[in-house]
C-alpha cells in the first residue's frame, strides 16, 4: 500500500532537502528592507552548511542581464540567475520548489560562474 503525502508534507520535504541546482520561490529581504517573494537558485549542497536550517542561494530576476555573471535560464518565464548575488537564507524562507528543466551542463555552468564571482571577490 503506497502512502500519499500531503502538499504540506511535500513542501516540508522540499525545503528540508533543498539541494544544489534547484530553484525555489523564497521570501527575500531587499536592500531597501522590503520582503518579497522571488525565485532563487540553490548553489549550496544539502547539509554543507554548519547550520542545517540554512541554504546558500543566488538571486534571480526577470530583468535583463547586467554583467558577465548573469546567466539566462528558462523557467515559466525567462529568468536571469545573478551568480554574483549570493546569500544565505533560512530554509523556512523557501516558499515552494520551482520545476526547471535545465541540463546538468546548464546547472554546472551556473555553479561555476558563482564560484568565479566568489574567487574574484577574494582577489579584491
């Protein structure tokens, strides 16, 4: 007999197991203090953080790319992952998982660009 899980249980599982290469809608505090729901791309691996309640993400936008670190992807709408805008947020800020059909190569390219932006920041 298979058990059917509720939407709430699925959301809880998705949040707790958020992993590198996944997109979520998340409640994010903007620079002006406003909290909005927006897409984020998870770059940290599940359980990599010292605090299992956190997740490392890049912000996403529907605005056109502004730097070489901005990577265009197709979600429901055309979306730009800002690989140089990296944040640590609480998993409780994740609203829901966004289904994305990115190839492994696309995911690796986004993660590589995020790593490059971090390396650049350490040189300054």
